[in-house]
C-alpha cells in the first residue's frame, strides 16, 4: 500500500498537479478554481505523455533506419522528445528543479538588476531537464541537483533575457516585454551580427517588409513545416536503406512492411510516418501548453504582488508580428546552417550525427532572424540565423554522450543557452569531481 502511494507521489503528472495546487492556494483562489486548475494540469501532462509516446515511436524507427543506412548514429535535435525521455526516468528531479527555478526567478528579479520574470513555462521545463541531467551525470545527490539546478535556472530566467533586450526594444518600440525563450545568447549574437549591416540598411529604415514568394509563406504554419520536414527525412532514410541493401529480399518485396512499418506499400509509409510525427508533436504541444499555463498563472499572480517593476519574459512568437517575413528568412537560414553542421560531422567521421529539426529551426531560427533584422535587415536576418543554426545542430554534441549514458538517447536539447550553460557546469563539475 505504502509502496503504491510512493509510486504515485513520484509520478510526474501528480507532482505537476501538486505544484499547481500550491500556487493556486497561495493566491487564495476559490475552491472551484483550485480544483479545476489542479485537474487540468494533471490532464495536460497526461496529454503530453500521449504525444511524446507517438513521437518517440517514430523517432525510434527513424534512428534505427538511419543507423542501418548510413552506418552512423543519427540523433534528431528535437527538444520535446528529449524532454519526454528525461521525464520518464528523472521526472521527480526535473519537476523539483523546475518549481525551485520558478521561485528563485522571482527572488533574483526582486533583489538584482535583472527584472525579467520568465513566463514561458515549457522552456523552464526543458532547461530544468538539462540542468537536472547534467548534475545527475556528474553523480550529484538529489538534494544538490535540485538546489543548485533550481538556483541556476532561476538566475538564468531573470538574467538571460537581458542579453537580447536591445533588439526587442528596437522591434517593439518600448521596454514592456522581454524574450522568455532559452536561446537568448543565440538571439543576442544574431542581433549583433545584424548590427554589422546597420549602415547599409539605414536608408531602408521604416519601410515595410518585402513580400516573400508564396511558397515560403507555407512555412508560417509550424505543424506543416514539421510534417514536410519529417516526410522528407523518412523518404531519404527509406530509399537509402534500399540502395545500401539494408532490407532483405522479403522486406524489399513489401511483404515485411506490414509488421515493421504497419503498411505494406513502402512508398506510402514515409509519408504517413512524417504525418504521425507531426500529429504527435501537435498533441504534445497542446498538453504542454495546458499544464504549463496553470502552473505559470500561479506564479504570475505572486510576481505581480511582490515585484511590481518586473518585466514579463514571454514566448518568442510574441515578437513575430513585428517582422513576420524575417521569421521565414531565419527559419531557412538556421536550417541551412544545420545542414552545414551535419555535413561537417559526416566529413569528420563523427560517431554521432546531429540532424536539424524543423521545430527548433522555426522557433529559435525564426527568432534569430527577427533579432538580426532589427538593425541589419535581410542580411542580418539570414546571416545571424545561419551561424546560430550551425550551433543549434552541432552544440548538443558536447553533452550528448553524458545524456546518452543516462538513457536520454536518439534526441537532444539543441538551444544555445542549454548547451553553453550546461557545458560550463559539466566542465566545472568534472574539475571538482
């Protein structure tokens, strides 16, 4: 009986529900609001698990085929999949780092010059995963993982948005919001790259954005971008398996596709596999938004009372309307940068090949494009996102071996902040160890 109760307490969905419950009680919400918010949080996390299972199934098949076709280990830079894997094994540690990080974010915003209150809860979750995994990989006890991870997460949430604030102010026209997206180092870098072209674009100041070709406008739909990208990848690895002779005669004839792929028509399977991945991501993102919204709302009310001069750090799509076409330029630039990084890994015979993911290229790459565009126009948007795109793909190589030893394999955490901060902590930890 006691063992069963302890297992439920360690269930991450229950932990998230308790966090929301405490936050709502602290705000003295009504009994109906408390019950509703707690239940919606738990259901949201359950929906998240459904989506992560669907994505993980397709990623597992893709990784197996990629390895067989190219004789290298292919890893998709998909933060959602990596997070799902981490929560399955280390959910308690991650949840505790996340909630302490929220609290410490408020503390640092109160007592330091860094006034950003990080409201993008899913990115707090992703970064909490990275920090927890780094300390666990170093062999740190749970209490050390939670305390140090929470303090670092809270400080990063308050301070990192400051790096890209000059470019946000330039775009928005005031200091009312900050970027709550843990790729702030990358956004600041892209913005400063854009400044290299500032003089060339002064004459264009105040002009409206140029219209993009109709085809590129399709990529404004995130789910479409993910689906198209994964369909192309699945076709590549499927055809490569045939060309390299990885499928035996029976499989090549189509007879074995029913058991292996669930479809006996090989040229249809990659199309359906890409759509299944995109559908799983849609479900996962919906679940994340639901349970994070309830938790974040609890901390928003508290921060408004305690830190009246705080600046809300919101998700990156909040600045997309200020330069929507630059988002597409940034998406394309970061994706091309990722392909260049992947080509270098192949050329250098890396044991692990990181594959750029559509999601990270769209959101992080697109925001790099917007920040680069703030001062540098189209040149800044493309070049800034292209360079950051290289790091988004290659950066995870540093921490991936340590995470893979913990069972977090086949997917990685790509954003710049995760890998720079995580690598610094991991390096310092090794010195002390």
